[in-house]
C-alpha cells in the first residue's frame, strides 16, 4: 500500500497537468486572433509571404488564411477612414472596381476588425439596455459571389458590435456561389478563427435568388428576432440592441437601422451627420427611393414619442430591403416572402406594402446605424438574363396595388401582358386571410405625400401642341436635378412615360419627381425648368390652363412652341390670343 501522501499526490499531479493543458489551449486561441501581427513583429507584406510558404507543415487552407491575414495592415481604414492605394495595388484596385464595382484589393488590406465611427446622435449614448431581458437575435447574411474579405469583415463587424448575450447566432446563407474562396476556405476560416457556434452556414446547391436565400436562413434561425444584412456591411457600436428593444415593445414593428454609405472605392464610412437621415419611399416604376422625413411624421412623433423626436422610431413608408429586423414569429405570421420571386428585386416593396396594409409598421430606428457598401452595378448576372426586378414587381403589384398597378404599367409598358410572372393566387389568399387594407388606404394614410399622377388633376397624359406633332417630353432627363422641359414628336400613349405630365387642381404642372418653373433671363423667351417640387413656396410653380393656353402665373407668360422642333426646350413668351403655337391639348 502506498503511503498516504503519495495517494493524494497523483490527483494533484493530474490537476496541475490539466491546468497546464488549459493554459496551452488558451494561449493558442489567443494567438488565433485575426489581427495580423504588427510590423515590428516582422510580418511586413514582403517577408510575411516568405514566412508563410516556408512552413510546409501547414495545410493549404491554413496557408491561404495566413497569407490573407499577412496582407492586412493594422490600423488601416480604422474609424471608417478612406484609404487610397498606391502603385500596383492602386491599379489592381481600379481594375476590380471596373469588374465587380468594389475595390476588393483595398478590402484585402483593411483589417477584418477595422472600426467604424460612432455616427449616432449623442442622445443615443444616454440610453441603457437590460440585455438579459431583451429578445435574442439571429443575424442572417445572404451572399452570392461576394468578395471573401468583405463578407468576412461583415461577420467580424457583427461579432465586434453585438453583445453575445443578445446575439444568438449568425447564419450565413451561400446562394450557390461559384467563387471557390467562399467554399472550403471560408468554412475553414469560420471554424478556426471565430468563436465556436457563433456562425452557422447554409449552402444552397443552386442559386435560388436572394429572396429564397433569406427564407432558407430564416427557417433554421433560433433567435426570437430575425435580423437580415447584406454581405457587405459594417455595424456601428450598439446597433443591435435598439432594434431588439423596439421589437420587445412593439411586436409588429419591422425595423431598419439608418443605413450609412461605405464607399466602394475607398471604403470611407460616411456618417453624414446624425441630424439628417431619410426614410423609404418608392417611385411608380417600382423602385425603392429615399425621401426626407415628412413634416407630418415629425408632428406624430412629437405627440407619440417618449424620447426626443430625433431618436424616436420614425415611420417609413417603405424599406430598402437588405437590412432589417423583424420578430421571427411575426415574420412567418405576416407571410415571410413571396417564395416565387426569383433573383433580385421587388421583395422590398412587396414586404413594405404588405406590412403596412396588414397592420404592422415599418420604422427607422435612429440609434441603430449600419454601413452598407453601395455598388454602381450588380457584379453578378441574372439567371437567363431575366429582369427579375420587373417580374417580381409585377407579382407584387398584382397582389398589393389594386388599380394603381396601372401607374406601374405606365412606367413599364413592356411588362404589361407580355411576361409570364407565374401565379399569385396564394398571395392573394394571404391578403384576404390577414384582412389587409387596400392600396388606396396605404397611400392616404401611410404615404400621403406620394404624388399620384392621375388623381385630382385638371388634366394628365400627353400635352400635345395644336400647331404641330410635338409633345412635352422630359427628354430622358427624369431625375431630381433641375433640367429643361423639352419637346419631342408625340409618341403612342402606351409608351409615353417621358411624355406623361399632370396639371394639378392647384395649378402645378409636373411629373413624378419635378415641377415646371420658369427661369428668368435678360429677355423673353424664358426657359421652362423642371425642378424639385417645393412644399411651401409654390409661387413660381403655378400655372393656369385657359382656352388651351398654359400661362405661368408668376410671369404672366404662356408656353409657346413657335419655331421649335423635336428635341428643343420648351419656353414661355408673351401671351397672344388665338396663336395656335400657344395652344395645348391635354390628353386626359
Ligand atoms: O442572386 C442573388 N443572391 C444573393 O444571395 C443576388 C444577390 N444575393 C445577395 C448579395 O450577395 C447581397 O448580400 O443578396 C444581397 C443583396 O444584393 P445586393 O447587395 O446586390 O443588392 P443591393 O444592395 O443593390 O439591393 C437592395 O435591394 C435588393 C432588392 O432585391 C435587396 O433587398 C438588397 O438587400 C437591398 N440592399 C439594401 O437594402 C441595402 C441598402 C441599400 C439601399 C437602398
Ligand atoms: Mn447590397
């Protein structure tokens, strides 16, 4: 029999061994930190590559990951600062910008953990959260052939800014990417460099489009709140908690952060001042656009909000679609998505109209800010070159817009009757089941500022000259910048979007985005300029329609087309009774 002291010695030895092993594992994990060693540690760009290739015992994947990390320069781009590359890197970066609308070269040099500026309203810093009682979140990030480093940075950014107490998981959904970097290398990186169980990956065998990719992510999510992000985002400190807190307070509120711009060229994070942010609108061609927060909404906030209006949830008629939070149960209850929507586009307005019409709200949460890389073009093509945005938008309009679909078709005559958009019966059944309100209600109550080109008009449609075959035409300049109103040979009325104008009962001559004004110069005739419509001072915007003449109230001059031809700009001149060249017929 062993002496007593010996018997107690062995367990102690085992304990010491266990502690040693733990320390070893711990230091190993610490070394797995993704920030590259600093220059002083000898990993400058040039010798790092040599260093990596010398260690043959590392697996090819490990070597790739290390080579990526070695490319990164500590501190570069921190605080969301812009970075300009030099020399060959600059050339490579510009080439990438041409091909994928994003400076991937630069992204590879920025730390995965680069910081973002705290762009929030300072009032946000005074708000505290009881994280233990907040609902948990599953962050779903979908991607199709996104640049590897950009996607990895998005994941890091979420992990760096969201408290693990509320962040249940990140779910990556690979929508059938063909870019091999996004396969084993990504899996390996996630498994070896990130906390265990933080990230789950779903891989779709084929590309199903972003709508079905989001659905695939939502199906496996276990958090109480679903938060969707595009695969090229960087988050600002405490962005997640205000979203969760608001959903806790109001289950049927669907929330968007303020979406800041990260420049695709130099990766500058632009926070644009915290006082001013915009909410979502739409245009009749079926696209999302940004609008200023309406006065009416500021009024509502002053009455309804418990916090200062600047940081109060702000109603938004629509949402951009990529970045939002929604209660998981509510997401399914309210009809998730139209799973027959393919590719890209349309799902954002579909969800926006559906949420509002069926009893929910869409709100911008000012204390939550996330940056998104806006690209000038899609770096990917669409299955069979189909206009998925157009087709999806027809599906949306058939279900949610009632007769207002005609205003969409007016902008997209190519889509009327010509395209197979599939069957929408099940979505109409959903609308009935949820007892949703109609689109007219939505326009009146949720977005009364939206200009309806056919409602309350003296006349609308083409403005046809009685002296020639010319019509008013925006000459394809339909945008928000001022431009000269033009003339062009009258087109068939079902393809006349650029010739569609309205004269409102208030005497405003306009199209969807701009109002007709007169630009004075030293002598008549003066040019007619289409400029952003003024809510308050409409003086220069007022017109009178009498006996075929269009008279500008402010100057007393009439629209005149004498001597003008197709492609010329419209002018006003001294009114003359009975001059045919001053007479206009309004189509409707
Ligand atoms: O076939 C595809 N499969 C995908 O998984 C095509 C794309 N995707 C992924 C893609 O990798 C990305 O992560 O889907 C995400 C969105 O695609 P983007 O980034 O090319 O789209 P976008 O940012 O140009 O477009 C906006 O509108 C889309 C309409 O379908 C989506 O709703 C996007 O999520 C949305 N993005 C935003 O709302 C971010 C703010 C931008 C604004 C305004
Ligand atoms: Mn995007």
